[in-house]
C-alpha cells in the first residue's frame, strides 16, 4: 500500500540559517541506509520535509528497520501520495486509507490538514471538517476526538497530496558527519561500543583504535573487536579501525614499572598513541567507554592521571552510567552478545592483582622515567605497523 515515507526530524528544526546543512547531511545518511535495502528509492528535500519515494517494489519491513538506524530521524511516517484531482478523489482516498490501515474501526480520530500549497480551493479548517465528515459517513462506528484521538490522520497539500497516520519512532540525535570526527578507543568489552554509538548519535563520525597484544590475545579476540566495529557501523557508518600491536610496550612497562601501576601507565600510553592516530586522521577528540568507579582505572583520580597525557578533549558519554544502564543500551544496539564472548583483551591479560586506585601523578611520571631508554622507539614502531581494517555493515 505505502509508496513513500515522510522523514521527520527534531533538533535539526531549530538550527536557524544552518538548517539546510543538517538537512542535507540527514538526506545523505538516509540514502546510505537505503543502499542496504532491496528496491530503488528517490530522496527529496522540500519545505522542511524529507521524502523517500519508492521507484520500484521494495521490502517494507527491511526499509523501516534500516531507516531506524539513521541518527537525526525522529519519526518515520509511511505515506500514500495522490495527484490533486479534486476534493472528491481526495475524500475517497482518505476513506480507503483508513479502511485498509485500521481493521478495527472502533476508534477515535482527528483529521489534521497542512496546506503548503495555498492556492488549494479549500482552507485547512474546511478540509479538516469535510474529510472528517467523509470518514464518519463511511465508518459510523468511528468517533471524532479533537483533543486526544486514537488516530491522527495527516493530510499534506503540496505538489502532490500526502496522507499518513502512522509514525514509527526513529533513533533521534543528529546526522552522522554533521559534528566532526573523533577517535574511539575500542576494546572487546561492553562499554566502548556503546560509547561510540552514543557519540555518533550526536552527529560525530567515528574512527576507532584497538590495542592488540599477540600472542597474549588471540586472533579471535581481534576478530571480536572487528565484529563490534561492524555492529557500531550500522548506526555510525563505516568505521576505520586501526589495530595497534601493543605487546612490546606492555611487556616493557611490565618489566620497568611497579605492577600496581601497570594499568594506569599502560592506559596513558594507549591515550598517547590514540591521540597521535587521531590527529593524523583529522579527529577532533578521543572517545572512551569509562564510567566513574567501575574499575580501578576509572576512579576520578585514575581518570585525572590518564587525561593528563592528552591535549585533545576526551569524550566519556558513559561517565555517570551504571553497568546495567550500559548493558541495556548494548542490548538495544545489538553489541551485547558479541561483547560477552570469552576472548580476553590486552587490558584484562596484564591486570595487576592489586592495582592502585588513587594514583599520584608525580609518582606515575617518576616511574615512567624508567621507560626512557626504549619507549619512544616502541611507540613509533607500534604506529608504523598500524593495521587498518574498514568495518562496514552490509
């Protein structure tokens, strides 16, 4: 029945003179999502509206599911559209629409007309009343409720006339690419994929870096992270994943520094390396999945010591979440089952039995001086052997 979709947005509507830039970014993301669907589509922007017109047969459910991954969409409205062939034709079309969409007619309704084409012979109030009358005449069991109707029948008078009453919630947020790019420190855990999803929802394009420690972490652990990046890419677009061999750096820190400080010092070097890759690739910030107090390296004191090595801003969207809240989002976006696969990452392999929870920055810096002989060379080697994997949802 449906041959088109009206795409609604929320935040974009208050962007003033720059609104068209965000609309265009959203339209591009819609086109990208539709490439994953069967069928041919045309995406158009007009008068604060984005429309998708099906140019061939298409799978309705598949199309809706893909549109529900596009940040910036607040609502997906399946519509029918008709040529303007007079009011009688319009009234018949509206009643036919109601008859097909609502099998149970024991409902209340209201007609809401929007007349973008002001030369239409009837004004909005007349259309509301007369179309409502046509529906009541066809289905006497239906009742009008202008305040809290079960069904709101929208009629938009444009070059064509669009009719819809269903609004499927979208993910909200801002279209990816409208707010710059940032580098996600992606591990195999539950938290970091969720952090990437949440920052992407604010319109940020996501690159990612993963620290691999063969032979202490397996190729399967690496594949798990690639799989997580691919799952995030369903919402964030293609993710350029940088795989960094971190083994020699970890072993050197393990050899030269107190073991209770291993996690903090290791984390500081991860942030340094991630920042170098971020700057090289035009990223404007780093993203981590840390939340306060979840583990020893995420106390306020530990986070402060970790942050000290960074000049780029560090975005921590999960900072105030508890674990169950993070798990809830991971289940919603489909990363949870992959995240809990039992393949260890380098952070868990080299964790100390009694890690420091309130590190002192001056003490940490003093112990890092033990690394002076080789650490710069090891960091450069890690950067030079960066393996790039493009994770893309197909």
